[in-house]
């Protein structure tokens, strides 16, 4: 079962075992991970599932589409180059059995 590590600024880490095909956003919301909101339900329309991918996992990710690129321009926490992705657009499974992300300090508009 794929494993997702959600690292928080507090130093705490939530570890979630996810069903293959589940997005980082859905796994976080389903398991009560603080800091991941997912207001739009995974449609790449709100940027409230913004995460910072840890460097070791960047090479394993699918390419970013135009919608995701556009939404990353309006995140509440600053964008961090290639590390910034929308959790709703990344699914775990055979090609991504493990991933670690840093959860931004804020997701909602201020």
C-alpha cells in the first residue's frame, strides 16, 4: 500500500497508507491531516491542497498541466518552484509507492 508522509512546520509528521489511485489531497482529507483543505474536491480550482514535494520525489511526478500551473499562481503560501504542486493532481500507486511532502503554513485566502 502506498505511503504518504505529510511533514508539518511544527515538526510533526502524519503518515498515511493510501489506496492506489488516491490523490495526496483525498488521502489527507480522508485521514484528517491538518493543513490540507481541498475545498473544490480535487478539480484543480482552489489551490487549498497546495503541498511542497520533497526533493527526492520530484523526478517521480507526472508533468504539471496548465490548470495546475495557473492555480499555483494564487496559493496562500508562497510558491516554491518545482516543489509546489496541488495535492489533488498527484496520485499514489505502482509508479509512486511513497512520497513525502511539506504542508504549507496556510491554505485559505487571508
